[in-house]
C-alpha cells in the first residue's frame, strides 16, 4: 500500500525550496529602489561583481570620502568638455577652459561641504594635470568646433552635435509588462556627414592598450548599454561609437617643484607629442542592429531579469570575497564589509552620485 504524504511534510518541502530574501534595509530608509530609480551601467558592474557591495553602495547609499586623483581628473575633464562642446561653435580659448574648471571646483566644494588641506593639495595637482591636457585636447581635435583638423582625422567626424553630457532614462519592459528604466549620461551624440547617428564615449586613462581596447569595445558594457539606450531614445539604429581616449599625464611632481613649473612641464610634453597620438587617440567602432540585438539577448535581458529576482528576494544574496580587491587596491566597501567600519564613508540622499544633482549626506 502506498502511503499518502502528510500536509506537514508538504509544507516542509515547500519551505526548503523558498528562496533567500535579500537583507535590505526598510523601504523608508532606502536611497535606491529598483523600480523607482532604475539601473546604471556602474550599478550593473558593481552588482555583477558583488551583490553585497551593490547593497551597501546603492541601496544604502554609502560613499567613500577619499579623494581619488584619477577619478577627479576624469570628472573634471568630462564636465569641462561638456561645457566646451555646448553652445556656440567657437574654438575654446584658455579663459573659457579656466572658467569652466573653476565652476566645476565650486560645485565640488559645495557637495563636500568641508574640504581638508590634503584634499585641497590633491585637487591642486588635478588642476595642474587637467589644464594643459584640456588645452592639448582642444588643439588636437580643433575640427570638432571648426571643421578643420590641422593634424588630420582618419575616423568619423562630428558634423552636427545632437547632445552633449545628456542624462537619459529609457524603459526596459519585462514580459509581465512591468518597467524598469536604464539611466546614465551620454558624453556626446552627433551626426556624421551622411546624417548617421554616433555615440561619443570619452575615457581618461593613465595607460592606453590600443589592441586590448579595440578588441574589447564590441563587448564593453557601458558602450553597448549606451548604444542600446540611444537607439531606444531616438528610435533609429545608430552607426556605432567614436571612442575618445585621453591619456592622463603620468608626470610626477618633484619634491621641490612648484605647481606652476609642474604644469608648464606637462604642457611642453603634451605639445611635443601632439601629432603622435600619445595623449589623444580615437577609434570608431561600428555596430549593426544584429550585433546590438545579440548583446541585448545574451547579456542585458538576462542581467536585468537576475537583478529583478535579486531585488524581489527570488535570488540568493551574498558577498563575493574575490571582489574585495582589484588592480587598484582595496574595494571602496572593504572596511564596511570586513569589519563593519564605516569611518571615511557618508550616506547619499540620491541613488546615483555619478549623475547630475545635489549629493548631500543623511
């Protein structure tokens, strides 16, 4: 005789199959919400590496206070370029560059409220690195403003700028018709001589691996996501991306060297290498509708389904110890995860501090 299973055993079996619920903080204290705020490529990058770091950085909004010279150089460079490309089609001069640098620094100080002497020293060096680099960039790519490239340009050329440093927010629709938004900022969107739409993606790097960058571009998460969003926003297929790489000067400040002399030395070095492609280099990478659709099917759609399952507690939450270190050293969430020490961190009131807006503490 076959015995029937009891109700108690059926309940126990169902309990064992129940998924782990993510240990999120109460909804009223969340800085980030999947449905309300959506996802950025930086969120996807963090979450893919370690869900616990994503929880701390985005759900709870913990942010490291440490001033990073490479990061601030990149932030400053992006801001100034957005201002230089915006508005009148006139070749920027040194005064315009300086004005925009000062504007960025004023906003940076307001966000931090209190700036230490160490931070001021770091930012002074960032300015000394960025000012001659921006001047060299304008000289090298003068044709972006004038249409004439005195040192030549063998890649696609911007003829008409559609947008610069534009925040986007485009919908992704799940099969059950629920919608999450992908958000970020286009460095630039332009038309070529034939009316084709292109994405300009600017990167500041201390080292440029031409072969590695060229090979990885078709699979770059940010580039592909931005091309996908660009297609969604403008409703037509884009031609591809113009990858705009700027080398951050590797010059070191001498022990007794003044900042003015240091900046002058960098400017001389950049001018001497202007025609070599050492500091400024561009690649154009075309991407067809078929290739972009394949990336969507193989990465974007599965990733967003996974994040949704994680957010809704249908996917286990964990800390990935392999993500505590990178080639840059300790992860920004190392101390909070390893020892519960949040010294040197503050909590934001907005989800994505890389996008424009007021970033205050809570």
